[in-house]
C-alpha cells in the first residue's frame, strides 16, 4: 500500500509542478478565522550598505521595527512554518500565538536563535549570523515586545503569526528567501526518518536500494513513520532480530520517496477521504498502468466534487453522500483499491484502524449484485409512503456492531467483518448471530419497537449467505423464483406445504425440525401478542419470553400456554399452525438433546415473531375482518 501512496505523490507533483520539497514538509500558518494577522520583526543593515554579501563581516543587522501585514496562504513557502514542541520552539523562527504575544516572542522566537547558534549542519558564517540576531533580540527584547503589543492593539479579532524579516537594498525578505533557513526544515525532517527518540538509536544506511523506487540511493532510512504500517519494537518486525538500528533493512526508504509519500498523504487528505458509518477511510487506487492510474484518480476526484454526490436515487452500498463504490465497480480489473480506515483524534496523531487491500472492481460489482438480489426479495419489499423501507447497505451491519453508550464500541468487529466482506473471507455464522441477538435483546427488554431491526438482521444474514461468506454446508445456489417474488398462504390446505417451501428456500438457517419448530412457535407467540394488544392494549405474555434468553424447555413450554390464552380470548384461528408445530416438535425429539446454542434458538424464535404476517392464512384473515 505504501508504494501506491508514493505513486499518488508522484501524480500530484506531475500535476502541480510548483510543489517543492519544502511545501510537503511545511504547515500552512494561515487561518482566516483563527490566524489572520502577521507581525514581522524587521531587521536592517546598520552600516556599509554597499556590501552585497549577506554575511560580510563589515556590517551587522539591527532591529528596525515591527511591521504588520495581512496574512495569506500564499506566504506558506516564505514563512517556513512547522510546528515544534508545545513548550519549546517551532522548527523555524515563525510561530502562532493566540494571546500571549510577549511569551511567544521569548519562547518561540528569541529562544529559537539561542538554541540554534551552534547547529551542526550550518557552516561557521551562518552560525555567526544566528548569534548576531540572537544578541540583537536579547539586547532589544523590551523594545520589541512593546512594539509587538502596540501593533496588536488595533487588530481585529483572531490570532497572530510572528516571524522575522530582513531588509536588503530596500526589499523586505522572509526567512524562506534564504536557503540556510530551509535547512532547518529538511535536516529536521531527515532526522525524524533516521533517528528514533523512543529508542534513542539511528537506523539508516548509505548507498543502498530504496524499497519504493528500487534504486540505489546515497541514504535510506528506517524510521519513516508517517503511516505506521509496521513497528520496530516487536520481535519479528525487525530484519536481523530485535535490533532497532537495523530496521532500515525492513523497509528502506530514500528521501525522494519519503517526500513522494508525504505528498501522497496530503493529496489523500484533500481528495481521497470518504465516510463510512462514523469512520473515515482513504480510498487508494493501485495499478501498474500509468495512464490508467491517472485516469482513475481524475475520475474519483471529479466524481467527489460533482453534483452526483447529491443524487438521492443513485445506487449506494453505504448511506454516505460521498459513497464512491458505484464508480469503483465500473472499472476493469487492471486496477485494485485499498481502503485504509483511520482515526485522527488530534492533529499530530494518526491511527490506522483497518487496512483492506487489493479489492477488485469485480468484487464491488458482486456486492452490488448481491445487494440488488436481497433488496428485491419479497420479505424486504415492504413499502411506506411509496418508498421501500428495506435496502441493504453497510448501515445494516453497523446496526448490530454499533458504537454507542448503551451497547459499547464495536468499531473493531465492524471493520473486521467489513474487511472479510470485501476480501471474500469466511465469517463465523454463530458470531454474527450472537451480535444480532445481543442487539435485539436490548431492544426487547427496553420495550423498543424492534420489528424493523429484526427484519434487517434477516436481510444481513441473507446478504452474507448469498456471498457464501458463512461457507454453510446447505448453501443453495438458487432460490425458487416464484418464492423469491411472492409468498403468501391462501388457505388451510396449503399451510403446511407453504411453510415447508419457506424452510426449503432457507434451509441453510432452518437446518432441521428443531429450527423449524422454534421458528413457528415464534410465529404463534406473535399472533397471541397481537391479539392481546388489540383486546387489552398491553402484551403481558411478553414476560413469558424471558428477555429472549429462553432454552429448549422454555420454548416448548410456551405452546400449551399460548393455545390456552388463545382459547380464553376465543381467538384460536391457528389450528393448522399448531398442528404443524406439534409435528415438528415430535420429530425434533427431547429438547435436552437439541444441541443448539441459546443465542441461535432465540434468534430463530425472533425471526418467527417478526415474519409472522407471512404465515397468516389470507382467506381466513379476510373472514375475520368481515
């Protein structure tokens, strides 16, 4: 994946020739709302103005004034801003300050010159210059601070950026106009690649092959960590053993490729970030064809910016307006896609949550085809106000793997299942059932209306099963087309045959007479609850369902109680159903030998409750209404 990110950086450079190495490392100090003002601490030559050499010994630089300038993003390369330690200096003598101007001057400007008087990568002349500026700052500190305060008094609201400027031959120049100031950016950045503050060890080598460009380079580095795809503090991650200094062998990266990767990350932040149910991910295309790579990147960027993202009727597999998957499936299989899920809780912190690699367009198309198949199954064609209520997307999965205060944070499992769906890896059926019933129990005991979530759970397992992700033994390749489009029971005589047709078409889930009897008891239970709600405005029989934690004994014991209640209400219209339940229970045998997990029993029972309307006999239902 890191190679693909480097390719994005090369693409960005090719399409933005004005981008320099410094732009990649720099941060933009301009912020129209928070940092709109720029105060310039100006120095000028005191004598021998005819001398043209910036570092000629016959002159010295002296403080002249504090100047004001309206800030602009166009000054990024002039200001060379890059954040450093919050309690120390920044990387160059340019800093942001919200209110404490005097403190920022002392801590960020004057201290910077004090600490860098003998920096190793500068020659003696530049060191003398830094000492000269520091001496002047030290001497004139009170005057400079007073000038800064006076200039800031009449400024509108917003923070201030402080920096140093120099006047040469009547022209005001910024620190970015001098190459030696730029070294504080390049050298500091290189240090981060070659030296670990954690391990206090260097890891780099000379005249070795870079793992990205496969070319021999003067230096390659071992601590490039802008994206933490690997660590160097665990056995097995470091080539040559548990010695961090040799980590450059693990993934050697040259400075040019490091810059490409840095630029690729910036390009992704700008153009390739998408939303996924409370999470963010980078969509990273990968192809060996240069023209194809450029085409797909341009298409994604154009697509994201276009008005198509607001088209409510277009095909989506997520609920995000920036859903990009429908354009991915239109590509050929000469390109693959990586989905890098991440979190940035703070600006300086980057966490990879999950990495889904090498997803083919044909796989995305398969997901859409399966979604279309499930969406149009009769049990999910429910309409409300002319709109279909159930359409599969990854939000259905998110329902049962949420991140909320009641059920907890299930992001990890949600992403793991998502990865398995995209990569066609096996998913444990029992695990999905456990998560579903956990969610449905919460709904049930809090007396929430859980019919919608129950139908969604059935939709989810059908989606996963039709992708053959459960790898179930009884997986059927095709569903009866007539059953797929319509399912109703019109008379007592066809009740048993229609029920068996239902079980036959879902025999992966209703494996034997045990599952079938539990499902039908769920159907009968819901019929009773419906009658109680009509007759009494309440459903006291719910308490008998034990919060959906029933075992085999509990479920079988429900049948005589339900029949007795129906008789009491003079509403026992369900003799064919009761007869079929008895038949299946006899065939199922002793409940102590059912050997089915309680979670699965209760899930099957819940499905029966919430699919019960399909097991009403239509002609009898009409007679009851008359």
